[in-house]
RNA sequence: GGGUGGUUAGCUCAGUUGGGAGAGCGACGGCCUUACAAGCCGUAGGUCACAGGUUCGACCCCUGUACCACCCA
C-alpha cells in the first residue's frame, strides 16, 4: 500500500467495478425484506450542489446499510424535466443566439430543449457517480419519458373523470415575464418599502367625498366599488350611495363588508376584483363587475382611458398618482411597508390576473393525506415537521396545475370551436369516446402541466404504474423519502395525496427531512453571494485562482466580483486540497444532526480526510504484521487471546450496537462520531499500540501472536464493513487486501453482511482491566508531559499502596505498560521501605511514583501537584455541600447518595495523599 | 400577527428517561517514537443567551424575555 492515502486513485476505479458488476441492482430475493428509496429527481440539466451532495450521501448510506443487511434493496434513480427552470435556460440560450422560442415555434423549440438535455443531461448523473451513489442505474427514469407520460395522462384523466380536476376562469398568480400562471407555492412574498396613497373619491350626489387608501394607485382604473366595514359609524350612512370614480366616467357603489379592516388607512378601501385576491372574493360576494385592466405583460390594456393604454404598470402608478394630485384628489402619501409577490423563478412581480386554468380540487385528497400522517402510516423525522404539514394541509387552496409553457406534459384535453372540452389519451380516443364526427375541428390545449404534478406520481410512476409490474409490487410503498423541508409542500404533500388516491397506499413510510446546507458563516449558498462551494471541487481539489474565477464569472451583478474575490481569498487562501469523496461524505454525516441547517465548515472536511489517512495507515500496519503470517485463518488452529484482544473485541460489539442504533434512527452524526471514536480513539490509539509489544516480543508464545494478528485483522475487517455505508471507497480498497486474511469471502464489501454485535463477546473483565491500564498510562504521560521528560528517556516507575486487585492487574499488564510509557522498571514499594523523592500521581488508591533524581524540577512538580489539589478541593467542597444538605440525603435516591459518599471519600483520600506529597517536597 | 427551530469552549457542533460539561478544528508546550508530521504526547479554555419557577438537585422540565434563522398570513 502507498504510504499516503490518495483518494483519487481508488475512487473512480471502484465505482466502475461496482457499476459494471451490477452490484447496485436489487438482490431480487423475494424472501428478504424490501427496502426502497426513490430519489428526489434532480433537474435533468442541473449540476450537483452542496444540497444534493448532502442528500445523496444520506440516501446512499441508508441504501448501502440496508443492502448489506441483506434487504432486497432498490434505489430508484431518475431526473426531472423541471418545466420552468429548463425552459428558462433554453430561452436564455436562444436569446443569446438572437432568436426566441416564438420565432422557432413550439415544435422546434421543444426539439431544442431535447437537444439541450442530450447535451447537458449527463452532468448530474455523472456527478452522482463521483459521490459514490449506488442507485440502480439500469432503472433510471425521466419525468418526460414515454412510460412516465402515460402515468401522467392516466392520472389526469381519472381525476378529471372523478370530478377532481376542473377548468375555470379565476384569478391566478400571473408571471408577466414568463407569461404563465404559477401556483401559490411558487410565489414568494418579499417585504418592501412602498407608499400608501390617500385619494379622494367624490360622492356622486355631490355631497362630499370619501378618502380611500391604497398601495396600488394604478389599479383604481379597475375599481368597481368602495368598501367600508358595516359597523363603521364614520361611513355607515354612505353605504348604498355611489362615488364617481376619478379619471373615468364610471360610478361605483359603496358597499359594506366585514372583510374591511377599519384600522387600515381611512377605513375605506377601493375594490378591484380583477387584480386582487381579496377584492375578487368580495366582488363575488357582492356581484361586482370585474374589469380587467392589464394585458399579459402587465401593461394597461384597452379597458382604461386612452391616455393610459399600453402604459407599463409601474409607470402608470406614478402617472395616475400625479394626475389625481393635479385634480386635487390626492390627500396625502405615507411611507408604508408591504408584501410584494414575486415569481420564485423569474423574480418578476406577480399580478393576480383573470384567466382560464386547470385546477385540482385538493380538499378531498387532503383529508386522506392528513389521516395518513395522523395515524402513522407516514412518519416524519424529525417529528415536528408533521405540524408544518398539518397546518398547510388543513388550509389548502385548489391547486392550479396548468402552465403556459411549452416544455412539459401537454394537457390531454381538446376543444372544439364552441369551446367544449374533451379529455382523453389522444385526439382519436377523444373522438371515439365523445362520438365526435371527423369534421368537428379539435385543437389540443396549449398548456402543459405543473412539473410538480408529474413529480407527484414519482414513487409509483417510476416503478411502472399503471402496469402492475413486479417492481411496483415489491417496492411500493417505498421505505424512506429523503428530502429538504423546503419541498414538503411542493412535493411531499402532493405525492402523499396523489399516491393515496391512485395506489390506495402511502408513497413512503418515513420522510427524513434534512436541513439546508449553508456556508460556514450561516449564509445560504448562492451564485450572487459568491459563496457557492462545488462538492466536486472538494473531492478533486481546486486552487485559489480557479476558485476565484469560478465564483466571479457569469454573475448577475458583475460589480460584485471584487467583493466576492476578496471574501474568497480570505476564506480559502489556499483553495481546496483534494479531500476525496469519502472525506466529503463523512463530513456531511457528521453535520447531519436533525432539525437544523448545517453550516459547512471546510475545516471539518480536512479533519475527516485525515481520518481516512489514519485508517489507511492503520491498515498498513495491520497488513505489514499479518500478510505472510498465521492470522488464525484456519479456524481450528491454536490461538490465545490477551486481555487487550478481548477488550477491543468487546468495544467493537458496543460500537456495532451504537452505530446500528444511530443509523436506524437517522442520526448520521452520531454514527459517524461513534465510528470515529472507536477507530481512532480505541483501535488505533490503544489497540494497535498494545499489539506492538506482543508482536515484537521474542518470548511471546506463538499462540498469543496468532491471537493478536487474528484480532488485528478481524477487527479491521469488521470496522471496514461497519464504516462502508459512510465511506464506501476507502473501505472497499482496504477490504480487498484484508478479506482473505480475515477469512472473509466475496467479491465486494458492498455485499458483505453488516456487522452485528454478539453480546457474548462483551467482556467486562477485559474492559475494566484496560480502563485501569489506560489510567496508569495517562497518569505517567501526564507527569512526563508536564515535567518535560523526553519521550525517548526511559524512566523507572514505583508503585505504592496498591490493592490486591491493582497487583493482579499489573501482573497482567506489566509488559504492555513497560512499552507504552517507555519504562525502565516497575517496582512495588514494600511497607516500611523508604520512599524516594518523586513526582506522584494516583490511580484509585494506588500511588504512582516517578523518582525525581535528575528528572524533575521540584518547583514544577509542586505546581503540578497544587493544581491537582485545587481541582480535588473544588470537587470535595461540591460533594460536601451536597451531603451536608439534609434534604439531599433524605430525598435523593439512596444509590445517588451513596455514590456521592464514595466519591467524596475518594476525593478526600486523593487530596490528602497529594497534600502529603506536596509537603514532603516543600521540606526538601 | 401566528408558528417552528436555534442560542453550550475562539470556530463548527454533540450532549435521549434531571444526579460529576464533551468532540473536531484552532491555540499553547514538547516530540522526525519503524502504521501514520494528514502523525504522537501533554496543557489551557465554558455563570451551557438572560430572568424567574418546579425539584434535595436543572444545559436538560415549566413560564417569560432578548437575539438569530426559517415557515405561514
């Protein structure tokens, strides 16, 4: 093995092997438990960001964990056509080429999109492979492939036939940039500083005026009423009268409605049913006229007086305010903060606009979907997301599913010239179904479906539905959905609704919700902030100049480049070294505590790269000492286990239990921590060191040496399997080298059984023995360290006042101790023998003495002792305070009290001994 | 305005039935020790946001406050 761990040389090699050998496919074992994860489909033309990296790493850990447990495991993979996002990208490309989709026409445009997909569609799946993700690539799906389109059609038609999809003219959220309707969820409300204008509307009878307050003066041209609260004494007498709407020749009524907030503005509001959701509702209640004054670009249309026609909406706002002012109708303008709706993709200010759209009636679907979570058929992890889900589901509006886009699933509906609607799989089927003559002209709906409509069918659509396939039978419902909280409404809720309706079962049993990946300062990663980290750069490494370049090119606001460059140079003065996939994945896991966002700190990935290196080198040590030797491969051979062997095996059992427990409860952070502690803290730091004296000892028996090698190699082999779901590459690379020595068979670690604790191997005797040994070692090391005794220098150790147990333990550990702390001799001081002046430490009742002659400075040792004594004194006082409290003694459980008493006695005894030692030193 | 999560070492974070505050990174001191300097050994550093309450005992449970983040209206 190379001396240093080089991830790049092993990762791609193993991935290729795995994929070529079909290891990612389900075992197909129908007796085994099924385990299935359906990937949240990334945008087909997208590229991997930190959020993906995190999410895919979690899924892969679960998949590998279950696969190793022998489950019939499927990770279903696929990509999403991402309607708006993809169309936007292609339109931008066309614009750069000086053309547009309208010039190309629908068919050619869609052809262009497919070309773009063919060209850039492989990026994300290639990157998934770099992460070590192990989905069954042979089953890869795309939301626009033929089979999936069939599922989408079936669902649309069935819902339509069942009366759950309808077409209607309503106010929708209109995106004037993309010229499409969008759903409520795709609208982001941003707080903005604006104004509140107060305008006078003259009463038609000439008896005065009303003052209305509005944030959107331009819509006044579409006002069809003025509303006041029915109990508002200021205005009650005016209800039923009319006002003359300024700038127009219309008279509009004054109405009373509970919805009016008396405290807002003047308590009089203008009502524009065509351009405000609340006003629309009120218009319905009062049968008001609806006057649409905007066109698809959100410019004023021909329904307004001539001088405003064609005017841009925000220009019109200023103009109308000015004109009213000129007429003396502007009473005042106040600063006002308001929520302005924006399209999540376009960023354009959204207009409520009256159009014909398709809707899903959600309430009947929601009821069952709520019940499924209430009764535990679907569980959220962490649990508190269920409340978020409930509160949204209980207040669900109908879902607008039509989009005025070209890229997507075209709505399977046709119209005749009279505007009658026919829904079916194709024009032919529609003609047959509705017995339409050949001479009836039919035209298909131009719109496509919301991308989330098709994503909603993802769990069963990818498995072959509407065919009753074997995969569908075996793997649906899926086991776990791994997703971010941000798409619980967009996707999770809709999947639950649609799947329950069509499959009569839930799409998944568990929803694991992870947090957002942020930068180390807690900022969201975004191109415009220039703080994006590309996971691939962490794997392969990138130098500072290339990183700066990457972050500062293609910016929406090029003027930010210097700021971004400065920040980048400050945060990452050396760019990133090539940390490798395993280190990256391990970092994700270590940060994956539930219910909070994660701040990605590059310092941590370095630590885990070092951890990989540690495993690498430990394995080198083990192999050096095992290859070519008898490691007990012959299970019947003679071998003998030392206390250290029994101890590490015992610790391994406990680690196996904890890691499994952590993975079963989605605590990847705890799993990674537990493994790290065991591998580095116990196996490497202690066990490998403990093995050295034995393997080097020429007097040690062969059976003991075999036992040690056997333990070295078998514990290593086991921990590789234990770690494999988290760090697939390095574990495979090393496993291939150790498997034979450890008597494992098989072609890949991927398909080995996942380690399971054997409670018979838990050995408390060995654990106490090694715990004692560690205490002694640490006490001597402390003296060495504090006294600056060179590690190379051998020192004598004298023991005094030990118990029979101490003596027995020493007997057992004598030679190990000699080596571990580099001693020249260990001697027991007999009763009455003179004590040399020494540095002192305590292990229980036993005193450790390191004679000072030539080694130790009295002053330094006195200071060290004093520090120890101070610590003990504090502890003593704490304990004494507790025990002096009669309430504690009478009310606390007896075992707590007695533990406290023992502790106090120990502390006091230790303190006294050290005190004596200190006094002895001061007499010198 | 309603809701959720958070506040623990300089930084990033653990801390599950309430009973002596932990890790990694960073800092400081010492080591090229035959697996590993991407390492080893040692050390320092915390009124667990604040204020009350419950309790013999609170980082943990309850109430309130402040600040941060996010969701919804």
